[in-house]
C-alpha cells in the first residue's frame, strides 16, 4: 500500500485540510477539531478497509462527511421535536397578514463579485450565519456547504420534505434580511464605523 | 395570484429542486407583476453564490489550521509505533 497508508503521515498531509473542511460546515473551531480527531481515529481503526481506489485524502474526507452528519444529528437530538417548527420567533414577520412584504427587500444591484472580494463582507456574512438558530444553520450548511440534495438531508436527518423546506426557507430569509440590514443598507449609508 | 409570502417560499424551494410546472408558472407570473419579489429572487441567487464562494475560500485558506493542542493530541493518538508513543516529540 505504500507510504501514503502510513497513519503517521496523515496528520501532516491532510490534517489542516480536513480541519478547514469541517470548519466551513460546523462553523466552530472546537467542534471542527473534535470531528477531525474522530475521523483520524476511525480511519486508523478501519485502515484495512481502504481499497486504494481513491486517494487517501478522498478516503479521509469520506469518513469526515459521516462524522459531520453524526455531529448534526447529535445537535438535533438536543432540540425537542415538538419545537422544531415553532421554537424560534417567526421570521415571516416580514410579511403582513395578506402575505405582502412588510419589510421591503433591498435592491442588491451590483455585481456579486464586488462584494465577495471584500473582507468586511465575509465578516458580516459569518456573523449573520452565526446569528441563525443552530438548527437552521446546520440544515443550511448541509444544503449549501456540504451540497447535499434535499432528499439526502431528509434521510440523514430524519425530516419530512415539508419540514426541511420550511427550515431552509427560514434560514435564507433571515440571512438575506441580515445581509440587507448589515451590509447592503449600511453600505449605502456610508462606510462601516 | 399567489402572495409575496407564497412566492418567496417558492423562490427558496426553486434553489433546491426544479419546481413542478404549476408552481413554476404561478411564480413566474407573480414575478412579472410584483415590484419587490424580483429583489428577493436576486437576494436568493446572491446568497447561493456567496455560500459557494465562502466554502471555497475557507477550504483553501491556509491561515486556518489545527491548533497546536489539537495537533499534538491527534498526533499522539495516531502514532502507531509503540516506541514513539512514549516519546511523542522524538
């Protein structure tokens, strides 16, 4: 199997990448480090199963993906099921009783690239993400960062499609509102303090 | 006609799957008649693009790395050579 299957080199060669992969999805350093550790332990235990068809990196990422989903499942068990849809205050407050916009969505006219290149934008983006209820952020992360299809998320997280759609919608509505207020509006009114 | 609230739900859903024809038409008609909802659609598309970008940036940013503590902890767990295990710094 050669040098690459030597566990002594895994950490040096892949540790930081696995950490960053986990950091994007879990959004927290400590949790990211924990799942990376679990990944290496599982890899060590299961190294006989490595078939050599994929690279070691791909194999390790495959294990990490499972650990990340396990982590989200654990999170979701801490939220009482009955509260899943009603626990957080309704973001649909942006609509009036007739379903019309109460808080008008702002115009985000410019080329996205103009924003995406700015460091300040990412700071606000991260803060908006951190401001989501954990449950919503976890599901958003599985969809947008991990790139799972909705059916896959429903299976993995034991959710109905309707429930998942509502939660992704709430996450997006909140994120859009947060960016609207804290980035786009503020930008129009002048530079950040 | 569907309301803005319903339209906004469909816009979110359309990021996850192809909407069935009826919903797709209802949404398209709403978007033609409504001043505000096209803005929300633009926000949804932006959010999608920003999320992709965010993921790539962090995955490639070498300034994010395991802390020394975590690294040492994992290193000692991974050391397969029993002699080294007692002296992780050799």
